[in-house]
C-alpha cells in the first residue's frame, strides 16, 4: 500500500493535488501516485508515496548504480559533432563562466549517493580527496574499486545515519540524490554537521520551477515518478537548506546532462533498455530531432532555461557546531 506521510518540508498534513495517478515513465514499473503541494510550506512532493518495500521495486538493476540512466548522444561523439557542440555551448560558458567547483581550493570531498562516481573521479583529478557515502554496499564497493578509494574512506549508510566526524569535509556533493531521499531535512542536518565552517554543499537535481516542467506537466521526465519523492524548485530547496543553517551561494543550469527531457529522449531510452545501444539505433529523423532539441536547450541555458539546477550552499564559518 502506498503510504501517506507528513510533508517532508514542514511536517504539515494539508495538500492540494497537482497531478493525480502519475506512473513510471522511464521504466514503466506499475503503480500510480499523485504529485501534491503542501499548503503550509509549498513543497511539491509525491504523497502518498511507495512504502519502502514498493520503492525497492522501482530501483531495478538497470537503474543502479549510475542513478538515472541516460541514452547515448543521438549523433554520437565524432570529432565533428564534438566541435559543433563546443560552439553551441559557448554562450553557456560566456554566461556562467567556469564550473563553480573550480573556484574552490581542493580539500576533502564527500559524495552522498555516489552512484557511478563520475563526479568524484573528476574532482580527484583536480586534487580533491574523495570519500563515499552510499547506502548500497555493492555500489559503494564497485565505485570505490574503480576509483581506487581506500576502504576507510567508504561509508555504507544512509546520509542521516552516517558515522563520520563533524566538521570533516570541505565539500559535499549530491548529484541527483536529494529528490530521492525519504527524509531530506534529516540529511541536510547531517550534512551541515559534517561540513567545516565555510564548507560547501553542491546539489544537482531537476528544477520543478522550470519552464520545461511547466511545458511538459505530468509528462515531464524530471518528475521521474515515483522514484522522486520531493520535487524541489530553487525556493523550496533554499528554504530547506536554510533550516539546517546553509546559505545559498550560487545557482545555475546544470551543464552536460541531456537537458531536454522530451518524448524523443524517452523513446531513445526505451530502445536502449531493450538491449540495443540506445539513441544511435533510432531512425535518422528522430536522431536529428533529438540532436536539435539538445542543442536548442544548450543555447537556452545561457538565457536561464534551467530544467536541471546546480545549487551551491555554504555553511557560514561562525556556525560550526561541534556535536558528539
Ligand atoms: Zn510542508
């Protein structure tokens, strides 16, 4: 049975329904759940949501450990396509500058819900010391093995239960994790404790407040029902982090994901799941449409089109809390 829970944002219990009976558009696992908005704090959420046992069934083998599975680039990665994409991405780089994390002095970084570890690998290459916090033992071991991370820097636990010292990390990253958490408030509290004063939390997640979400409505892939339990916009994410003492410092569209979560990509993904190599096996006209949408979305990101957001929070140096 789906379980009705108090609002994960404010523990309130009064909601308005936005979409009834949403189903799993990615993997088509049966089950229907509503998207509602809390009348107290405005947080958009899946409620009632799958109970823990039902939720397990929505994370089959092909979903883990990479997190949200993605189709291949529709036009492949030939030098010509890469050169074209580089040109298309120029306005984004002019608007948003270098990656936020490149401004930081490398230190100790904790990846919460490390998935396939692609971001950790990049950070390690720039001098960061990678740590993994991941509830699935298998995923944690695989990722640690691939990146050569020693055992003492791998913690298998849910973020709210992590046995790690307070004030230990310069950076915590959560890539497409926060929207899956059953108790995001507890996780923000835990991360705030683990961060050093002046440390940063970097979150990427779908932006419910985006134009794309409004355009596609219940068909927006960023809902990823019912795996996404909370559908944050910039405002609701900022409020929840603030309650744990974290200040929003930067927000920008997340670059480098397939930003146009359109029906075309859904189609491409469905083919990929059947064992074929994804978008490259689509007929040429569909590949061209997918490619065009992707380039259009990349250009639009320079002008604030933000279906996926990358948000940086900072723990003020004065709020260092030493807890046992
Ligand atoms: Zn609420």
